C-alpha cells in the first residue's frame, strides 16, 4: 500500500483479512429489527432467521443474501450511530428488493434523508479516503505530462492553493468520458486517448481544469438532490480562455469512434 507521501507500507493479505474481521460488528437487536420489517412490508408466513452486521465498506452500502435458511444482512458501519428509523428504512429497502415488495415511502424516507445529508456525505468522503486505494495510475505519458500541467493551471487559476491529488492517465482508453475526479482515493484520471500529438494542448488543459474545479467545489446537497456542477463551478469553468474552443474540439472527438464524451 502506498501512502500520500509515496512511502510503501507492506501489509500481508492475512493481516488485512484479520483487520477486516475485527471491524465487523453485530448490529444490536438487528435480527429482531429485520423480523419486524419483514412483517411490516407485508411478507406472509414466519420470518426467516437473520444475521445482521455492521461492515466496513468504503461507502454507504447495504447488502443482503440468503445462505440456506439464514438471511445475511450487512449495513455499512457508517450507520452505527444512525437512529432506529434509519436502520429500519435500510432493512425495508433490502427486504423489499429480495421479496419483491413495493417500498413504502414512509418506511424508507428516514434512510434516504440520512444518506443524502451533508454530514453523511462528508463522512463518506472521509471514510473513502482511508479505505479506498487509488487505482493503479499509469504515470507513463507520450505527449502530455500531467504533473506539469496541473502545476501550471494551479498557478494560473487557483493562486497555487489547490492541493495536488493523485494524477494519472487511465490504464485503458475510455469510451464515454474524458476525465474523472474521485474524492475517495483523491485522484484525477484523464482518458489516455487524449495523450496523442494530434490533440491540442488546450483541450487536455481544459479537461484537467474541469476536474480541478471538482476538487475545489465538492459535490454538495441541494434540497433532495446532489449538485456536482454548481453555479459557482460553471462560472469559474468559463474563465478558461479557450473554453468555447475546447468544448467544440471535444464535440468533434465525441463523434469519433470509439465514442467519447465529457461528463457535464
């Protein structure tokens, strides 16, 4: 495992597995909770036996699977401090899916509200930074060296104040996007199909600048939805001198095969 300073810490697979097992915790009263929700969503007959655990996923994940006569339910450990109504909503979502019942809004609303709250989103981001490993970054480049481009853009548009995330070209050419920023492992990847001499420098700079704006303007909650491209984001994006020219060039690339498109 490589940390942000580039220092290597070696952890054996066995050590990681033991750490993971220690992090799994039973949900207090989880079996009874799931049995109550089994009845409340309208399932007929006696409820099955449940084993319910908090599991150290890298995000807010819920899973359920059947093992013989036992239902295995796992909630992300992000829910350890969640109110009872939130856990009930999480259980209702899983049970409605596996038993093909229509979800009752009143049951699942507390979970959805908790999951979309600003506080929970921040906790997910913080947790992912510690649990999600950066993808294997391809540092090799033929035409455009990303660290130099980042430093130049950082000085020109961010007064040098933007912390540099992990940078790299995608391992393979992507079909449907030019760039991405993942706040979990804190990394920006650009589509390696752009690392070619025929691609103008300002096009690569614009895509990298777009992803750098995602670093500056994280996704936030607005009402019942999440906003990735706020008004502030869009206004700053248009400060890029070749904004219109770069967009037109990307439109041309998007019509080529394999098809490419920038996520907006």
